[in-house]
């Protein structure tokens, strides 16, 4: 589990940097000023970086699922099941959608050229990162230590 967290943090940091740049450039490109065409080009270039970053994020989520299934450890399986289908399961699936699935739309040139779609996807990545931090903090409220199971 600790090796997966390193991938989450590195890719999450890069996602945050490039999604922030994409939001700023896309929102400035929405303004009808000709001189700001450079921001539109910068936002498209940011999308070229943001799209490949969704692949290691999806791989990290899939690896987490595979390790929970294949480990045979009841606690690890329960932690993953609780995160995916527990009280905050909707937030977990929104995170997977916003961070792993939605940025893959940026591979298509028509989506990269569409300013509002770019803004929505980059904003969704930022919201997904914030919700992921929230979920990481909220999953600490449940005890997963075996010594606490008898209580």
C-alpha cells in the first residue's frame, strides 16, 4: 500500500500543477481579446501533459484494487471495499472518474480545442484532487487496527 501512495502523491502533484495552469489559461482564453490567443495555445499544450498523467493515476487505482483482491488479507480487502462502496463510495467513484477517466477525453483534438470542455475537465481534475484529500482524511475515522476489533 505504501508504494501506491508514492504514485498517488507524485502524479497528484503533477495533476494539480498542470490542471491549475489549464484552468487559468482556459478561463483567460474565454475572454474575447485577440491578444490572449497565447493563453489558448498554452491551455492546449497543458492538455497534452494532463492527458498522459491520467494513465498512471488510473494504473494506481487499478493496482490498489488488484492488491486488495489478490492479497488475501481480509483487512486490506475490507478497507478497499469500504472506500469504494461504503458511506463515501460516491465520492470515491467521482474521484476515479475525474482523475482517471475524464482527462482521457483530452486525447481528442476536438475536446482540446473546445475552451469550455477544457475548462470543465481541468476544473474537474482540481476538484477530484481536493475530494481525494477529503476522502483520505475521512477514512481515518474508522479503525482498521485489529486490536480495536473486539470493542
